[in-house]
């Protein structure tokens, strides 16, 4: 069933706001305007549009009919959804500083892709991080609170209302974790200090942003490939706004692309698929796969560095028919290089996708000169099942809308992982007659959330 989303008179994009300084006294928000030395009561914002992503996050609002994204980091309107807990300084870093700390070899714990933990039992388990025991609700809540603080500091607006994006499905329509995932995310926003929290599907937000500029009556398809999920929205646009024809989603994203490449190309060089001598009697047994599966999965890497796993790796190296490979696994666990490995896989994937002359997965941190060649054909082979799932997802969206593929006039790509050639190649095969647009890949969802959060015809804050 279709539904109308009105977006008249809103222009999705705009220049960055002039920064200002916020501070709080007795719970009353004040705004210190640079240069006048006078504190003024901050305006109460209708709502902050916030795209909390698996890999990157963004936020925005509307000023004079134009969307304005918050400068979350110097010169950037997006921020990596990453965390680094510095063991020496006892500080928590987020975004690019967190990434730099990891790559600089600072001692501490790195986390990424925590959005994929929503709805699982891990969300509410308390674990020791630096000097306190916290849950992932606490950790994500502090990340969202920092986005709120930066938004209020830049705009002079007090945001206690937020319109958050969410994937069409977190885990799957029939998965019991599905309902818990949105509730977990709501609890994270409450922990961040937001009072009124609403959700809208991420591809629908992108459709709102794109539809403000689209041709009247045209059927368009949003293909939103994020770090953890892939979402689709079919919509039409016209003088009365955007009409959503169907939404659909699958639990596949850029981190799954990385995982498949890692399992196929890297983990065999660390011992996956090799044999171990039996402790008693003749014969061999295969190396267990579980540790390799977790090492290739972004959100599970921080939990691998246990005494039990290190002991297991050392024992497997002793019994291995290919001990040099298992020695690499032992090095990764002992020196906590799992995220370095994952970033190397990601860089190799990007190198292939951008046409690098000699793409490799460079793993000098593990072993001097250790590099794994990566070709276009190798990546295509690793990602073939994901291409099939994306094709099926687009077809299911058409079925839900009750329209034929030749009625789709435009395909709009959203999310950094939509830039993978495999994605656009798959969609071009599915929609050969459509125009394919990559205009606002990284910010379309945040733009649409900002529009909707500040238009009472779209969100009634009451």
C-alpha cells in the first residue's frame, strides 16, 4: 500500500552553519554568541534528523527552507561510527580520532559496526571498559549524545527531539531480534538525553531528499547499501510530494562484503581450511572455522582477544600441518591486530573497485612483506552471492509495489557501499532502461531525515 509524504518547499542541501558555543546552567540551555559576550536563550528545535550508521553517521536540520548538515568533524558532515578506548589516557575517542589511534598503534580497544549488535543479547551485557562496567546501550548512547552536543554547539538550538533513520529490517521480518533492535536503539537515544524519539526507514528518508528534486510522476528506486543492511524504496514524486510505493530490506552491507573477501582470501593464509594432527592416534582433523568467522566479522573482533583463544591458536600451531599459517593467526590474537586486518581488507576492496593497478591486501603488521593479491575476478567471485541477494531484494520491492521493472525511470544510490561496482552492475542488469544517479551517496538519508524532522506535515511532534 502506498502512502503520501509531502515535501513541498524544502531544498535538500545547504552551507554549514557558523559554529557557536553552548553551555548549560541548571538545565536551561543558553547560547553564547561569539563576540557579543551575552548569553541568549537557545531556540528549541523542531527536531534533529540523525542517521546513525554502521560505518558512518550524520545529522542535520533545516534553516530557511534548506537542509543544513552538522559539521561533526572539521570540514566534514559525516563521522565514522567508531570508538577507541585509550588504555593509557583512559579517554574514549570517537570518529576519525578513534581510527587514527588504532592505526597509530595506541594501546586500547577499538570498536566498529555496533549498529549490528542492536537486538542481540550483547547489547545489555555489562563489560569492563577502561575504569567502568558498561553496556553497548551506554556506549552508543554516549556517541549519540556527542552528536547532539556538537549539533547544539553549532546551531544554538536545543534538540530534545530526534528523527532517527532505521533500516527496513535490522535482522529479518520474522526474526525475534527485529522488534528488540528498534527498542534498543530507542534506549540509546534516551541515554543520549533525547526526550522524543521517532523512527523512519532510511531509504524512505533518502526518497524524501531525492524526491524534492525529481521529475513529477517518475517512478524511482532508492538503493541504500550501508555498512550493515541494504534497503530499497520505490517512490513517485510530484507537486504534492513523494508517494512511497514499497519498502524492502535485506541484512547485507559493506561489512558483509569485507567479511566474504576476508574469509575467501585472507583467512586461508592464517590457517583456515588446513589440517591438524590428532593428539591421539593417526589421522588429521580440520582447523575449526569459528575463530576465523569471528575474525572476519567487524563487530565480533573485540571479543576474540581472550586467554582461551590465544591458547587455542598456540595449540593449533603446534599440531598444524601448515604451522606458518597458524603462526600468523597466533600473532593476530597476541598483538590484537584483528581490526588492522579488517581495515586492510577494506582498503584492498576499495583499491580493486577504484581500478588500482596493483591491488593487494597489505598485512605488514602481521608479517614483514605479507601481502595478498586481490583481483577484480577474485572480488567478484567472493561477492557473487551478495549480488544475487541484492538482485532478489530489488525484485521483491517491485513485487510489493505491484509494478514492472521497465516502469522504473531512475535508480538512486545511497550509502558508501553502493559505490561498489558489483552493486551498480547488478542494478543496471535489473533496470537497463533507467537512469542511475550517485548524486548524494553519503548524505541523502541525513538530508531526508532533516527535512522530515522539521516539517510538521511529515512529523507531528505534538
